[in-house]
C-alpha cells in the first residue's frame, strides 16, 4: 500500500459536544418572620368574589333589552306632551301609567343590578322623574343597606344623585301632607299580600335619615371620592335647601363639566305625565324638617372628629373635596356652629375665629397657607365662601391681615381679584385703589364696588371718582364720552386714538351697574347717552351687547323719569330707522311700552310720513301694528282712548278671567235633565233664533183670539223643541214675516 502523505502543521482536535451549563444553587435569604402583632384581617365570605364593576351581579340580557325599549318609549314621551284632547271620561295619561307600571313590575328585585349597569342606570334616572311619591319611597327603600357601595360606583352614583334631587318634591309634599299616588300604582302594590317579614313602608323623610345614618361612618372617605362627592353635595342640598340660594355653592351642586355635557346629550329628563304626579310642579322651596337639620349637623361633626387640622386644610386644595368642604362650611355657618371650638372654619382660617374671641394682644402673623388659598384657582372658591360666611370679628382680622395695604397686587391678580370682589370693604377699597384704577385691566373688583354701593346706597361719590379715574376722564366735556369708552373698555386716550373696537360684555355690565346707583350718581350715564350723536345712539341700539344698556336705563327704578323721557324723545324722527333692525325693534318696543298716551301720539305722528317704509321693513312692520296709524288719522279721539285702555291695568278683565267656567259634569247633567237630542237641540237653537227674528215683523195677535198652535214658534230652550217642529213652524209662518229684500228687487 502506498504510504499516506501527511501535512505539516498542528493537528486539529475534535470539538467537544455541547452540554447545558451547570447552574449553581442560589442561596435565598431565609424569609423574615412576621411580627406577632400583625394579623391579617379575615375576608368576608360575601365579598370574596365581588366584581367592582358589578358588585350586585350583572343584568340579564333579556331584561336589558326590555329596558332599552322602555327607554326609547320614555324618550319619545318626554320629547312630546300628552294629548289632552279626547273624550271627557278618558284619561290622556292612562296608557302611559299602565306602561310605567309594567316597567316597575319588571324592575322589582333588580334595582341594584340595574343601577350599576352602564346602560340601565340612565334609564332609572329617566324613570325617577316620572315616579309618584309612593314609588319613590319604594325605590329608595329597596336600596337601603347598599348606599355605601352605590354612591362610590361609577354609574350608580348618578342614580343616587338624581334620586336625592327629585326626592325634594316628595319631602315637600310630605311636609304639607299632600302625597300623590297614581290609581294604577296603588292597584299594583295592593296585589301583593302583606306578610310578617315586610314591615310598614316608611316615609321618604325617614328613609333619607336612614340613608344619612348609613353613610355617616364612611362620610370622610366619601368627601374625597371622585364619584361619591357629587352625591354628597346633592344630599346636603336636600338636607339644607337654602344652600341653593347662595351663589358660592349653587355652581357646585351640579355634576362635573364632563358628566353634565354627556347628560345634556341624553335629551330632556322630565315627567312623562301632564298632571302633578311626579312632575315637579310643586315648589321645592320649603322649610326642611328639623330632623334634616340635625342630619346635616352630624355630617359636619363627623368630619370634625375624623380629620385633623392639617387634613382639613388639605381638602381645600383638592379638586374633588374642595366643593364639598365649601358646602359643609356653609352648613356650619347656617347652623351657627362656626364659633364652636375647633370648627371647620377655624381650622381653615388657621385659628382666626378663635383669635377673634380673645383680647387683641397683637396682630396675628400672616399664614402662607391662606396666601396660597387666595391665589389658587381651586381653593379661591372656598375662600370666597369663607369671607362671606365667617363672623364679623374674624373677618375684620382677616381683612386687616391679608387684604389691607395689599389691594393693588390682589386686584391685579387673575385669581385673587375674585376673592377681593367678595370681601372688599367699600370705603377702604376705594381709598386704597384710587391711584391704581387706571392700571387695572380686570373689571371684577370695580363692578363689585359699584354693586355694593348700589345695594348700600352709600359711597356714590367715591365710586364715580373711581370710574372716572379708571377711564382717565377729567373734565366735564370728557364725561360725555364715558359710555363709548366704557363699552369698549378703553381709556379716553385709547378711544380717541382708535374707534374700531366692538362693545364688550364687561363694559356693558359696568354701565348697567352704574345705572342702578342712586340719584344723582346715575346721571353720569344718562347725560353721556343723551349727548351722543344720532348715528352713535343708533349703533348702540342696533348692537346685541350695547342695547342692554338702553334696557337698563328704562328699567332702573333709580333713574329719574325726566331722564327716561328725554331718552325716548331722542329717537323722535328716527324711530323708523331704529325699528328697522332685529335688535333695534326690541328697543323700540321697550320705548313704546314705557311711554304714556301723550308720548305715544308724538311718536306715532312722527311716523306717519314713514308709514310705507315701516310696511316694507321686515322688522318695522311688527312695530307698526302697535301704532294703528290709520285709526290715528281718521279718529284720533278713539285712538287715544284705545291707547289709554291698553296702558291701564285691566282690573275688570282680571276679575272676569279669574271666574272659573262651569264644570263639565254640570253641563253634562243639564243635558240629561233636558232629555233632548244634542244635534236637535243645536239645530233647533240656531233655526229658532232666525224664526224669532222674523216673528218680530208680524203684528201681535189679538188678545181675544189666541194664536194657533201651528203658527207659534218654538223657543230654543224649550224641552220638546225638535228639528221637525222648527221646520214646520217656518213653513206655517206668514209671507210678510220674512226679510224685506224681495220688495227692493222689483224696484
């Protein structure tokens, strides 16, 4: 065999086979022993597998489909009104009540599941407005024991809020003992026999107290819950109805902006019935029961005991809790609990209420917390409530510590100026801001000062000086340009430099506030209006914003009558141009309604040459209807009498209208007593009147010879008058008893 040839070089070693890496054992540290004092709370058996989205279970598919049809039907009825016409014995709401009772039957036992369902919760809200008092009591009672879960649910919280809102009507009627219960609803609930396990149904007043007792232990956590806070506000408003009258709390009783925008897309929410059953026709402005007042006080005391000083102050800056704390402060002030030791207002004011009860040793030091409240967009609303509700001694300390000598900076701040508008002491504010008014670009403080002076009827001269200083008007000649400067929110140099700006709402509001000042301080605005050129005054009257100033001039009770007459006469000769506009026609109607008969005649005679112009104007023709120029030119005395009667309060008409018509059942009973057919009576009455008119022409019969029965004409009100008898009487009437038109035909 040939010898094998070998190559030089290193011999390659065979690669070893792959083997998985060997993992070294990891030595974990031994678990730490749990301290003996830490014990895990046992989980309740009924809450082991609770779904937070559906804590009471899901609604069945067929039930949800049924309530969708209910929602469609109720939407249709809420967009339209019930047909009140028809038979006298039929009820136009009968069909709707029967449909509503069927929906209530299906809802029985499923209230909690429906309230937590995303689709059915809104249907329950829609049905709540149409429930009568008894059904509302049943509905509220069916949810007792679960309100602590429902108010924190995303969808059920809105159901509870709507339920507390409409409950005010039922509570008011319970207070007056005028509860309502539909006949079909009464029959529906009477079908179920009373059993020993079901007690007596409580009144809605007692049910609301039970709800408050159920929510009281978890109330501090509900204040900070994003879903429950709105429900708490609705409940507080039910317990204290006078909170709705205060401007600082009325805006926080509604839903959030996002929720309100979504609810507006769902159509109107109102009762589907035309009667007063659950329609909200009863006034809600009622004195709350005494138990409601105690319940509201318990909520305030629960928050006091559960939270400390710093925790209470932290609520002021929270976007969810701040509006609720604002209402609780208002409740505390209404019940005169503000001066109690450790009150909520004393905590928020960092002890100023307690300091006001002590002898004044030294001025308190400013707190950074209150300075933050003053300039924070969220908590500034709370401070507005505080300055309007706190006791007078505490407010004096608050004003001297945080506002005095700082008004220029506060008035120019975009947030703090709103608080200053609520808290401003009029005379001190005018004196301190005298040299600062021209530099202010915000009108809130100035408007608040004007309104305060109008309400107190004081400091009018200081307010006029502040207004003139703000718009840099000095001489008497420059005062005539006050109205155009204020309408455009421009100083006098800015207005004379450029006149192209449109009127602004804030300027028109300032002028309206000035017109409510007592005389002679409001004369500044009326003199400026009367000194304007005819073109400028027409431009003001034709603008949607500036025309409100003219309305305020005519409506203000403090403006003298002479100034109003002078303003009305300023349009004389140009009324046809004034009313030839959508906005100007409304101003013309205001002027016409103000005038007496003398001024109306002057206006009407000035418009006689422009009668054709008014007739051709789209808006002027409506104003021309009140003039009645044709009657003025032909019979002026009659025209004056007519205008005087129109302007005079119609006392006789009011008496005539107040007399109610005869009830329908009396008329129906009267027809039954007469015993005649309705159609025969109708035609007999009509034909009988014509025959009686003709019978007046024939001579009266002799006394000795009574008139034959065939020639006698039946009376329309006769009980035996029929259609055949009337026709027979017409045929038997003599020829001369007819109308005399035939004699003129031969001539």
